[in-house]
């Protein structure tokens, strides 16, 4: 007699149906108990992308170091995904940081390359461009020459120490260098006292000397009145 309905179940013992008794494609979703398929029952590489629901893979399901660069889409890592202070020097390509990446006034002296001793930075050219070091030896100053700078010390009639003290050389001041107001700008005198002095040039000493009125009068061999007249003529024209 044929079996009818569920009465067949009473003739099958537990665990008596093996894989050999199940026809191909005989078990579908409705025959599976919830949570009955374990990971051991899933063949390797059996779960494809199409079988994974959108947003179904959480971070807990991803093994440490499992996501390689090949699995990251181009331009997929945004700034928000990078932890603060995690971009190190080794991660930056050469010449990848330009002036646009610097905050204004953010580069301090300590982050500028070392400068040679006794040197300053300047644009040593008559055009715009990069800075360069200009070395200055002791007592030298920087002189612009129209094409850059020339480090040089004062020389010739005037010299200067490295403390800034300037000295005019002996015999360097000539007549043409003396302003007329050295004499004309002085307070006028109408009389000459015995101890008043005048400036003379002593040829025997090759130097300027002072002389009193009495000595000047004796040296000229003239009367005192004549000397006064001559001196007044010299002093007041």
C-alpha cells in the first residue's frame, strides 16, 4: 500500500536519510531550519559578492590587516578616514608639500636650513629668485652694486673697526673738502687779545700749528698796528 501524507515519517528512523538518498537540488530554502547552515557547511569560495547584502559586512567581520591597498578603490580614503597625526614623513612623496600647505607665518627660524657662520640671507642678483648666503668677514659691510651685493670693508681715506668706529686718515682732508662756514660761520671778533691765536701751516713740521698774536707780530717783523690791520683783513675780508 502506498504511503499517504506525513504517515511516511513514521517509517524513517532518525539519521537514516544520508546525502546519497537526497536528490540533486531537492533541498531549497524552505527545507532549512533557521541558523542550521554553519560555516563548516559552506564550501570555500562559495559566497560571492551577489550573496552578501549591502552594508552586511561590519568591521567585526574583517580580520586585522585583511584590507590591502588592492582592495581600496582609487580616491576612496577621505581626510575624515585618516586619524590625526597618522601621516608621517615616510608617507609623503618628495616635493608633495608646497607653499599652499603652509599656514602663514608658521615656519620658524628653527625649521630653516642652517646658514654658514657670519653670513646673511639675501637675493644676490638684480632679479627675483631664491635666497642665497652672503658671507661677511670682520669689518665688512654689504654694498649694493646694482647686480647684487658686494661685501667690502671701508678703505682709503676712511676706515672702520668691527665696532663701527670710523677713522679719517691723516692728511685726508683737503681744502676742497672744507666748507667756507668753518670760518665764516664763527662768531665775529672786533679786537685781538694778546693770547688770541691764529692757525698757521708750519712747513718745517709739515703740520698745522697755532700762534699767538705776539709771536705772529714778532715773526712778521711789523708793528703791532700793521699786524692787526693785516689780521683783520684776513679774518673779515
